[in-house]
């Protein structure tokens, strides 16, 4: 029986794990960085592989035929490891990436660039870039509202942490922006409907948005945007 390894942690990965793939053994892999992850259906593996060499060894040991990289669009290191491991093990690699936001805003290439431009746009920023982004904004002399799933460490006094997980609504995001008197929003171009409401809310309130662009996908790797596309490719 051929084996599919889904590198997951996203809604798309969970949906792929739940759709019928007759004739396949399906394994979902989670990095284990979230304390209370939403688990996909079926066989699940939690934890790192030990870099590309460890992942390649796992692919050989489990006789994995296809790897579907359905990780977060900003999980650049995991995606690079997957590309390297699949090349080494001779395993087919597919990338499942939701489309990005159809939203302009102030586009920047990195979190460092986002932190540099934010003070020129406002005085009270809403950061929806994850807890690991906090070091980039730590030195800013302004109010920061940081929303994340798990609490960050060593939070400065000018940072308020909001622990929450989507989906979010436009009404809820609008109320949140007003309550905290937010005048600039910072987000990654993660895409997806679960977190897009903040953009609509910011636009309605006239709040500028800084959008961090996605890292590029490894050249030559097929990129699919929906679970149905992956399923059709696996079940021609």
C-alpha cells in the first residue's frame, strides 16, 4: 500500500487527512510547537524529524511514496527540509498552499522590514504575526497588541498579549480594533478565510495594514491550492 505523509498543522492539512484516499496509508505529521494542537483524522505523528537527514531517513523507513507539504505558508525551514529530504530519498513532493490575501496594504519582505515601517504609520499596533515574531518588534516605543495561540516568553511592558485562535468575524475584529484604539495592523500573507476578517475590519475603519510577503516555494516543486487538486492528482 503506498504511503502519503502530510506535513500539517493547517486547516488544509486536516481537511486532506479527512478526505477518502482509497488504497493509501495516510500519516499526518505535526511539528509539536503548539501546546494544544487540533489533531487531524487518522494516523498522526507529533515531533520533529531532526532536520532534512532525519526526515529522509523516516521517508525511507516508512516507505513514503508522496509527501504533501501542507504546512503554514511561513514555515520556510520545514518546507526547505522537506524539499531536501525528498530529493535525497527519491520521494515525490507536492506543496499545498492556500491562496494569499487579495489585499494590497504596505507590502514588505520580512518581519524586520515590518517593524521598521510600523512607527511611521501609527502609535498602537495590532500584531497578528505569531509569538515568535515578538523579538522583531521588541524595541518599538509604542503600544503593541500581540495575538497568538500560545503565550510568548519575556513580554515587554508595552505589549499586551491576547491568546486566541480563529476563525474570527468582521464584527469581532472591528470591536477589538476599536477597544484597543488600534491605528495600524501587522499581518503575514497567510491567506485563508479563518483570519481574513481582520483585513476587512481594518479597511472599514481606515486603518493601514502592513503585510509581510510569503517566502518563495522551492523551485520545481508542484504547488496546488486546494485539497481537491491534491486528491485528483493522487487518484487520477
